[in-house]
């Protein structure tokens, strides 16, 4: 059963030349949780297959808007809420 307080966020990898790969949806409390989850997905992907996703971005959306975009590059770390993701942000 879905929690009515939580929202569905969608995660899509986007690469060059319009290539996209749908990763799926996840119910989360808010935008900050969605971005944090997305950062973890990117970190995991870059540890497993950095050559396959370098230069791609992870788009995080809900039904009406883009919540965040996380670049796929080695060294991406979790951003504190209210900061933009980047290699120097500490979680």
C-alpha cells in the first residue's frame, strides 16, 4: 500500500545523442530525499561501470517537474540539503 504522504520520484539516465535508460520509480518523503537517493545511485553506478556512464546525467523528476539532475562522474559525493551536487560536497 502506498503512503499518501510520500511522492513518487522517477529516475532516468540520459546520455549523449538522446539515449535514455529508465531506472524506475521510488516513493520518497521529499525532494531532498530524492536527490540524496539519486546521488547514491550515481555513486554506485560509477563504482561498478564508470566507463559506461561517464558523461551521462541522472534526471530526477516527479509527475510535474524536474527535481534534480546529477552528473555521472567519478567522485560525486552526497550533497547537503540545499546544495548542488558536486565532487567537493560532503554528505
